[in-house]
C-alpha cells in the first residue's frame, strides 16, 4: 500500500513576507523556511505534491516589461506565468532538496511546467478579478488604471492591486506526467500560479491565453484527479476565522462541508483572500475528497497531527 498523498498549496504571498522583503534572495529564504516544514511532513511518511501561487511575482515581471517597453518586447501574461513556474519551482526544488538531505532523505524533487485548459467563453474574461502584483496606494492604483489601462481593485482591506481574468480550470495537460512521477516516488512541484492558461481548439492544438488561473482552484482539481488523501492550503493565518478582524472574531478548528458552504454563503470570507481557498476546499470535498486543512506554513506539521489549523471534512 502506497503512502498517503498530501497536496500542499503554498500562497504566492507567503514567499514575500512584507514590502521590505521582496527581492529574489528574500523570496529564496522564504521558500527555504516553507521547505523546512514540507521536508518534515515528508519525513512523517507522506507522498507530497506542492503547488504555489505567483501573484506578486507575475506582477513584478509585468512591471519590468512595462518599464522596459521602449527598449524590449512586452511579455505576454501567460508567459509570465510560465516564467514564474520555472523560477519559483527552482527555488522550492533546491531548498526542499537541501532540507531533505539534512534529514538524511534521498528523494528527487521534480518541478513540472504545467499547462491548464480553460474555456474561451468563460465569463471571467469579461470580468477581471484575480489580484496580481504588489499592493499599491489608491493614488498609484488609479494612476496605473488611467495611464496603462490596468483593471484595479481594492484587495480585502490590504491595499489596491491590479486584477486580471481568472477563468476556471478544466483540464491539467501534464496530469499523466505528474501521476507517473508520483508513482515513481518523486516529490512533485506542479501547477504553479494555477497553471499556464491555454485554450484547446477543435483539432486538440493548444494556445496560450492572457489570464491567471486561481491557484487554489487548480490545486483542488489536481488533488481530486490524483485522489489525494489530504489537501492542505498554506496561507497567512493559522486558522480560518468568522468575522475576521472584528470584535466578534471566531477561529474555526473543525467544520463540515455543509458548515463551510453556509459560512461562505453568509459572506464570511473575503474575495481575493480566504474565499477562493474555501471554494477550493468545497470543490475538493464535493468531488470525493476526505480532508482539507487550512493553516500557516510554520504550522503544517502540527496541523497534520491534528493540533492546529482549520480542518474541513465531509460531514
């Protein structure tokens, strides 16, 4: 019998601690800290697949492209996603490999550049909503909106950010490769940034499309396709809360699928923050999954042991 499969989604913002730690060495250090905890759960006996966000990093690439537009060609959004899959995948693979060697574990880590099929008629293309790039003041945001044509939106009380189309993931192109690597005991990094969005035409040919797919939705789809035992969403808080950052704040330890749906429908979770994570958890459990955990990177081991985190189960 194979070891249980744990699918871990790491938030792109967890690789950037704050506005004073955004350089590549800073991100590398943050990736190493998260890898330390992932290595610990591999030592616990789990097979592991890691996905990651890329919102800030894609924003940086686009900003560089904008600043260099008088000297170099622009970089299409879907290519930015591919670039971040390579860069962040490299950081996680290297730091995780180093952590495993310190534990005496000889396991290969394989980053996979991952394409994800979306629908050309997805309504998201008419309603950009996915935050990318760094946080801005309202004045800076409005300036970019007027001068560059960006779609701008306030992000869960944390500041203003650019938003782009975020279509729903339908198919993970490299799924057979990912499945085979896991079967061969590789630790896999895949679907970075939600995957490179592509369209499939009537002949089966693929073509990139400018969008960013929600990382948690794609990870939920991937976890369902792989029949993962646990889907763990690593984010900026130790537990999910009702009435977050209010005097009525209540931290959730264990809830059912029905409770998660009710809390979501009551409006407890902010778009662009906790809402997509809860939606992804609901999709996973509705698709036959048995266990979702939401917690912070440094609490991953404790959460898997049942000591912390928010645990969402079928019933």
